[in-house]
C-alpha cells in the first residue's frame, strides 16, 4: 500500500512548491520563496506519496496569535484522492488557537467557509502596463534600503497583524526587486515594492497615508523611459480610491480572491492598504 505522509518542507521543497504555483498561473514573484521560507521555516508542509512530493501548504505563524495559510496545492494527477485535505488538516492543526487568514480563490471559498473561515473583503487582481501616473514633487520618495529598518518595520506593522521582520528584510533586498518609501520630515508615510515574476512584474505592498502618496509611489516604481513591462497588483476591491488609482494607471481587473479569517478582522489600517503584499503569505 502506498504511504502518504505530511512533514516540514525543506528549503529545496519550497522551491519546488513555488514552481507548482507558477504552473497554476498564480505568478509568484521570482525568488519569493527566499523571503517566504525564513518567515517561519517550520510552517511549510509537504505531503509525500511514497517519498514523492505531491501536496503542499504554508501554515505560517506570525507573532503569538496570527497565522496565514497559503500555497495550498496538490499536483494535478493526485487530486480528488484526499491527499490535499489531509495536508490541509495538518496545516490547520499547526495554527490551532490563532486567528488564521488566507486569500481564497473563488473555487475554494465554500470549502474554506466550511472550515470556519469568514469573508473579510474581496481582493481584485489588476494587470496591465502602468501609465498616466503623476508624481507629486512635494513627496520625498527614496529607496527603502536607505531607511532605518526599524522605521520601515514599524510602518509595515500598521497594515499587518503581527511583526514579520525576517520576511520584510528579504522582501526589500532580494535580487530583481525594487522597494521605495515616501517620507515627510523623516517619518515614513508610504511603502511599496516591485518584483519580477516571469513575463510580468508584481507590485505589493502598496501602503500609503493618502491618495497622492500612493500615486507617487506607484509612479516611482514605473520603469525609467516608459513602462512596457506588464504588472500585476492585488487591490482590496472595497477600497474605491485604490481601485480608481488602478483604473487611472491603465490596469484592468482580471480575477478575484477573498481575504478570509477564522476570527475577527484584525485591527489594521485598512484605509492605507492600496495593494496587499502577497496572496501567498499575506
């Protein structure tokens, strides 16, 4: 009889899992797994059938009370046989007692609700070539790596339910990405990052204290001399100024996910979230 087991994934396993996500059309950023894994190395689980990796889930512990589910995948030829659900159970068990979040694709949302998740908001993915953006000359925009990390981490903490310093430090420094902050009087008032993802670029997060700051950050992430590389950006659909900015930038809505939690919606600055950081780890 074939043996199926679920255990902690290695760093090499996480790279395999990232490849599965690419095959699903989720477009994770190039090298995202290098930032994901240090966030909680024990939180990446892989299911093996007779030693062969066939399922995965990220069940990431943040702080003492928050968790996030992502990268829930089963290799197509092994679907419908219960292996994915057993992996899901292992991930949920690892996060027991925490308020767990996830970004659920439409096809899985009913299953997540049966597992105790409740809808918080819809996130819409926009895609296209950036254009028509204005950069306010009165807003100082600088490379995020030039800012004291404590200041950046404190700003990020307004928009995420727990500290995630190891993840954040890699998110702004890995190859193939650019991160910028807006400041006023030395105080961080906005943060955004852009990274390569195959034949597109991904933008996330986009956090900002005002519409003008959000637009200036997005303009600063446009490529010099005209932006011809398509981008993807995941925007809270009920944030009308944010969806309006995506529209003005020439981006088109493509598909939706649902941000869901097992407990209440965390106390975060939702008005300042113009685009989420990632659908995989929050």
